[in-house]
């Protein structure tokens, strides 16, 4: 069943939403629906990838998911950047 949500956006975000909607042929509600779905899809992919790596590690397969391993240095740089102005994006494997 559809659910209505009230969302209060600051002026800058509201302007960005309007531009995004206009550029892609959405109304604002359609743009928000698109954005929320894209965000949640990405979060689901990240969760599934993390679960796969954790599962493989539990089974002793350190390279069971090529491309999903994160080196100590890369993890350290990411963690140390938290809260900084130039905070690094979450690595693909996390």
C-alpha cells in the first residue's frame, strides 16, 4: 500500500531536487521516488557484498570475492578521514 511522507527540504536541496526533476522529466515526487529507490538499491548491494565477504572470511576464503577485499592501508585512510572536510567516500567493499 502506498505511503505518504512529509519531507522538509532546505532551500539548496529543494533547488537541486527541482533541477534534477526537470532534467530527467520527473515531477518532484517522481524524482524523490527515483532517488530513494536508487539509494536503497545501493545500500542493499553494499550490504549483500559485505555479507558475502564476511561469509567467505568465516569459511576461510580470503579471496572468495575478487575486487571486494580492502587493504589495511585503504581502510585506515578511509577511517581516519571520517568527519574531515575531505572525508573519503566509503570503499566499494564496505
